[in-house]
C-alpha cells in the first residue's frame, strides 16, 4: 500500500471514530429506548474500543513518521506524549475492566485535545502559531489534507475525542449512575 492510500484510509478511519464517538454520546445522553441495546453494547465494550482507538492512533503516528518519513513537529510530539501512554493504560484497564481508568486518563486526554485543537487551528491560520515551533519542522506545515480538512492534527483530535466519549459517556439508565 502506498502512503497516499494509507493517508486516505487513516483519514476515513479518524472521521469514523469522531462521528462514532459523538453519535454514541448523543445516543447515550438522549435516553431514548430505541438506542438502549446499541448503547449498552458499546458501553460494555467501551474500554476495549478506547484501547483500540489509542493503539491505532499510536500505530498510525509511527507509520507516518517511520515509514512515510513525515518528520513530527513540536506539537506532534506533545500529541504523541499524550496518546502513546493511553494505549498501554487503556489495555491494562480493559483487561482489568477498570472503568475508573477515565480519571487516570483524563489529564492526558485534556492535554491531548488542547494541543491537537491548537495545532489544527494553526494549520489553517499559520499567523496564530508564531513561535509554536522554534526548532525542527514548523507546526504550521501540513503534510497532507485529505477530504479537504483531515490532517494529522485533526486525526489526533478525533482519537482523543472518541476516547473521551467512550470513557466518560454513560447511558442515562446506567447502573453506574448514582441515584439523586
């Protein structure tokens, strides 16, 4: 498979993760009975799905830097610092069925979303990123833009958002919810 094909596949996968995560959040929060079965199945698999998102994001970033030779900028490294540990942390949590992992993962998720959002914004508005990267490749450089909007920073953002939805969204009728 050539690099352009992988770019397109990863772009589609990241949009799917974003739409899937947000759809799950809306369905779980709606309380509509029509979604109960699907929401419950996703909730039961949420830890494994969150791990899968982190593992695929980690593998994808390694592919783009080590095989496609896209040199990561400073903000890319910060995104990696937030995503790579999640793959290990979420694997252990999935094996142990530890839903409390959300609290261990939260600092990495918040930082990852913040950095990815900023990185994505300065890809579109390079003047807002003056000084973001002083050494190495510029953080405003875009290696590729698939479907008119998907970049590496956007892919990272999609991964972080999907993981947040999987870890923090609980169905309204979930047994984890405390009575008021």
